[in-house]
């Protein structure tokens, strides 16, 4: 797609807890290292006209039980844009 358009902007959500989870004594968080900022996006072979911005926010329940997460992320992305 990058060859067909002038510029592409990609916004990626990031949870601050992924940076702190290995310090917390709870097994609930599991292996969240793969969701840390440095592992979240593979920038190898990224085309020049693609900009990737990582938008960080804090949420405690990342699964479908967090009914307000979508609205929270929408507001965060809207404010960023």
C-alpha cells in the first residue's frame, strides 16, 4: 500500500503496564514483555513514507471485560490526532 499513497500514519496502542509488569508480583500479567514499546512494532523494512506513532495509556484489564477501554482509546487517539 505504501507504494500507492503519499503518506501513511499508523497509531499503535501501548499499555504502560507492559513496561512495569515484570516488577509486579502478580502472575495475572503473564509474559507481557512482547508488548513492551521496544517489541511492539517491527520497524525493519518500514517504507520511508510510513510514520508509526505509539500511543501509551494505562488500563488494568486488557481483555473483553474492560467495557470502557474502546472509548478511552478513542479519546486518547482523537486527542493525539
